[in-house]
C-alpha cells in the first residue's frame, strides 16, 4: 500500500492488535510484533510487497537496537562494567569461540567449503541483542544471575563483530581484482591496515572524551532553555552522532552508543535521558521485530521445509548446548540455566549484515544467502515461542510461578511527611509502628495481591512502582521529609536513591539492606541511613541468651548497644576492601579482634549492682 500515512496506520494497527492478543495469551510482546510482521508481510496480507522492503524497514529500525544499548549503558556505571569483566571475557568469549568451532566442524562434515563454513559459523555464533535484552527487561530479569550472564555474552558478541568484519574479506578466496571492485563499506577502506586500526582507537577515545567533557555541558546549556523538546533533540543527537561515528570507522553502532551510555551513567541528566528516549526505543524496536516477521521467506521454507527447519533447530540446539554447559560451569540453577541457554539460542539480527557482506565478497551464492536469511529469521521468530513453551511446561514444574494481576498505578490522593515504599513483612512492621504512634505514611507497593489483602485489613496502600518519578511526585516527594525504602531489591533501591538525589534532595532517605554486602553497594552511592534486615534481630536473640545465662539486663543491653555501634563502624572500614577477597578477609579478622577487645572490658560488669530494676521489669514482662 502506497503513502506514508496509510502504511503507518497499517503498522500501528497490526502492532496494537497482535501485541494485545499476545499479552492476553501470556506471551512476550516480541512474539506479538513478529506475528504482526508475518500478517502484513508479502505472504499473507501483502501490505509489505516483498522481502527487500521488509529488510529495508529492518535496517532502518535497527536504530532501536542502538538506542536500547545506549539506555542499558546508562544503567551500568563504569565500575560495575569492570566487575563484569569475568562474564564478558570468560563466558562471552568462550561462547563465541566454542559455538564457532562446532558450527564450522558441522559445515565441514556436511561437505561445505571451509571458507563458507567459517563465514557461516562466525555469523551464526552471535545472538539477537534486541530479542534477548527486550525479553529480559520485560521479565525484570536483567539484575538476575542468568540475566547478567546473558548481558555479558551479548556484550562480548558486539565486540566480536569487529574481528568478524575484518576476517570476512580474507575468506574471499580467488576473487582477486573482483574484490577490489566491490562496494566499500566505509571511508577507511582505502587506508592501510595500521591507519584503520588507529582511526578505530581514536573513535573510541573520542566517544569517551565527548561523554566525559562535551555531552554534559551541552545538556546543561539545553536544560537552561527549559524547552523539553530541545532536550529530546539533544539526546537524539548524541545517540545518532555516536552511531554515525562508529559506522564510519566500521564498528558496531550499538557498541559505540553502549560505551557512551556507560560514560554518561554518572551524569545528573541520566534519568531525563532515559525518560525521553524510552518511547523512541520502544517504537523502533517494535517496528524492527515486525520487519523480521515480514522477511521470513515462506516460499523457500515451503519448497524444502525439512531442510530449513532442521538447520534452524540444529543451530539453535547446538548454541543452547554450549550455553547450558557454560551455565553449569557458573553453577546456575536449572531454571536459570535453561532461561540463559534457550534465551540466547537464536541467531543475531547483525547476521543479516554479515550475510550481505559475504554475498558482496562472493563467499556466498544467492541460494546460500537466501537460505541463511530464512534460517536466521525463523530462529528469531521461534525463540520467543520456545521460551513461552518452556515457561508453560518445564519452568512451571521447576518453580510454581506467582500470578499477578496487571493493574494501572493508583491515583495517589494523600500526602504525608513520610513516604514508605514496599509493604511486605519488613515494610508493614515499620508502617504499623508509625501508625501506632500517630504518624501516617504514604505507602506504595507493586504487588497487586498483597495490596488487595492489605486494603481488606484497613491499610491505605497505593499500587505503583517507586522508581517512577511521576508517582513519587504525586505521592508528595517534593514536600515530604523522609522516604523509607523497604524494598528487597538492592538494584531498585539504588535507582530510588539516584532519583531522590537528583529530583528530591529535600528527602532524607532510609534504606533497607538484606545483608552487609548489599549495605556496601548502598554506601557506595552515598547513603548513610542503612538498616540491615537481620542485625537487630540477631543481637536481640544474643541478648536473650546472655540474660538466660545470668547476665544483668542493663549490662546486656549496654553490651548489645556497643556491639551494634562497633559493627556499624567496622562496616565503614570494610567497604573499602570488599573487591579484594584476601584483603577483605584479613580486615574482617582484624575488626573482630578489635571488637572483642573493646567489649572484653564490659564483661567484668555483668553482675553490676545497679541492674536490679531492669531485672524486675523483665520478670514482670515474662
């Protein structure tokens, strides 16, 4: 169908209908977009007239993948990226190398020429960044162990794109002068290899320097105009500019924008950038997945379905086996490992680029290129379907899922001096204590079932995500005095801290931590009011043990108070050594010795004559 507006209406209507149906059936939105693409593609309703048109749309909307990597980079500070080096270099590199070797061996065993086998193996070793990351974000699994491993593998694959593009021209055996006549992929092609390498490093350095010294002042100038649309334009300029620079020197645009996002992760404009770019990313990714659906060559599949489906399932199975083995080496639980292995089993969207490049270099024939594109598109379409099947069958047996009702965030109609986020066991104790002492808090929780039960009990609890700035504003964060985060997730708490530091500096933030290691992470982002879940309860039990052994009540409570103070002081020392295991253990031993020495003097006072009143009170309580 001709005309921009007519095509836009078709794409949008198809997306809305199919995604809503997919979500109603408990499936991923990605699957909805893929089905929409198939429906409007050249084999069903034919609104997209041919596969080339679909591929053109896909290449245009790959910018959504680029934008997604930029936003993920914003969430990952440089020090956290450094912590992932083991996942990136060991797990990610192992996946690329082992998968490539196995696929290469499979090609040779099937009688395929070695250069074609190697080009196919390198291309198919990569997984779809768009599908995997979008799926992890939808399921809130990016912060899980398998989510972090998936991200590490994808990041290594993006880095691997550089040597893969360098290797492909070397595989064009016997093409001689014909290769030189091929269309150049970038302005660096005419330069010697050492200059190309130098330009690549200069481009990476330029991204880091611009992120650190140029983008901040630029955004500051734009913010002063108080024009939001100008800020959106500046954000788009940053992403498109970096993507263009990376493409110019032959690097992955997604990798370049991810690097820029990491550099800007500590920027005061981080949350504003995320808020303004998120709608563009979502829309472009949706169109990208629809284009993938539209490029599936059903004529080729129907002409030899056994061959195409066997190749697709064979490649996905081999990749899943490699990934499952790597998951076992990292001691992933069975459910996490299956999620990791099958989540990354599809072939990457970038493989379409390598196929086209290999076809230009005459490594692949037209028939091989079409077959590989069909296998890749089919693997991308099957991946979400396979994950849904696993979730409905195997995952359900491994762990019974908790069904939650999807409801809209509540309209918050009350404002108090205290905002309480999270009303589970920990948060409800705080809330009940405050209310018993005449202090009302504005309570937000994200569990619909819990909220329903709490409302029946008489609690006024609002449904909403405490990491959303607009919800915090409507809860009165600008006027409140204290925000208490009783949320179990440290990552969510860190996001709340950042939001409060940037948008609500008036709020004093009190944060729950599950253990001392979570407390270390919170201390690193500048929080002092940290409350470890088990500290007070453990000390209270210790107090009861000493009391039952005959210690005076006053002495025991003094000992408990001093023990708690020493432990909090030790925490401030140990946080500086948490990344060095040997040094950390040494410091822990030293702090324990100091603590025991300081408390030993108090032990002589355990039968103090001034403690009888405390003992009498305790007898009455019992």
